[in-house]
């Protein structure tokens, strides 16, 4: 929870989970650490847990970590180029 508060400082209210995860990953936290941090600190994850259950909440946190990963966007670009796709196709 303290880690969540540390990475939350100074962020706007929109897409907090993603921004917090990006900051933590940039600082060298592992994907597992960031996922656990989101589970402990994210209001969104807590709401998902309350409404849909533990499995869905963890899946959401893992998804946020995947999207926040610096490798995520480069892998999408690589996939599009490997299929010969260009912007506008």
C-alpha cells in the first residue's frame, strides 16, 4: 500500500492505474510486484474484486501491467509490420 501511495503522488485522476504501473515499471519493479501493488492499492481493482471476484480483479491488474510495459507497444508495432500492415490499411 505504501508503494501505491508513492507512485500515486502527483498523478491526475484519469487512468491512475496505468500511470502508477508505468512509473513503477520504469523504476525497476517487476511485473509481479506491480500487479500485487495494484491489487493492494487500486480502487478500480477493489471495485472489480467486489463486483466480479478475485480472478477478474487479478486479471485486470495483470492487463494493466501488460499495457504499462515498455515492451507492449513495441510488440504491437512488430506484429503489424510482420503482417505487412501499415497505418491506413
